[in-house]
C-alpha cells in the first residue's frame, strides 16, 4: 500500500495530479482545496490513501495527516465514497467538520453535491463518538467559515485562497461579513 508520495508534479487537471516519483507517474485525486494549494508548485509531498475495490484502484492525496484521517473517517460511513469525502474536505477544514459533527450541525455536509440531509445526519450519528475527544467551539464556528469561503469564491477567489485568508482570522469574530472583510484585506496584501 502506498502511504505517501514526494515528487515532481507532471500534470494537473480538475481533480487530480500526476506525480512523477523516480520516473513513475502516479495519478492522485485531490480535493479542490489541495488542488489550489499545489497549483503552480514544481514538487509536492502528499500523504496517500490507497482506495481499493474490486473494480477500482485509486490514490487520494492530502497535505497533512489530519486531512487523511478525516477522509478515512468519512469514507467509513455507508453512502459516503471518496468523491463525496473529498468534496467535504474541499469546503471545510477537518477541525470545522469535527466541530459540525460534535454540534450535530448537518448544514456543512449538505453543501456538498450528492449529500442530502439524511446522509449528513447519518455521518453525524456514526462519527460523533469517534471525534468526541476533539475540543470544539460553538455551533456558529462550524458554519461561519464555510459561509465566508462561499462568499469569497463568489468574488472570484479560489477555495485555497479563501481558506488560507480565513485561517488567520481570530475565531472570536463570528460575523460572516466581518470575516470576509478581514479576509479581503489579507488577500489584498498578497
């Protein structure tokens, strides 16, 4: 099983990259967030989840172990496959997803195409005990950044740019408009 890859980015397209490691090209599927983070880079180092089914062998890449672990938790739920799990990780950080699960807030999960309210509620039910040891904020913390990211994307910023701009804004600022305004200031300085 492949656990990590480090190599040259040969090709990037929509939801995957081809990573050249010692003259062997590996097709690695990525979330939109990670795709945006590695776009323009010459080399990358990714943690890998090797997805094996009777008719499929696919690699999914992550920038850190926390993303990989959340991906593994999500795909352990019946009805959530790798595509839906990468979709969830594209719109929210693992911490935000954990907070939403602990607060029993399905709104973040239902923003992903193909995940309805019942599936989101099942994810919460099945994962609540598995992420219970993680400290959480309040209910708004889980949804504020997702709403702010959506607003920044509508303004033309990429998912990666939006998440990076919001990560340094203090969590005590709960107003979505204020968070977007501060993120725009941060993006303007770059």
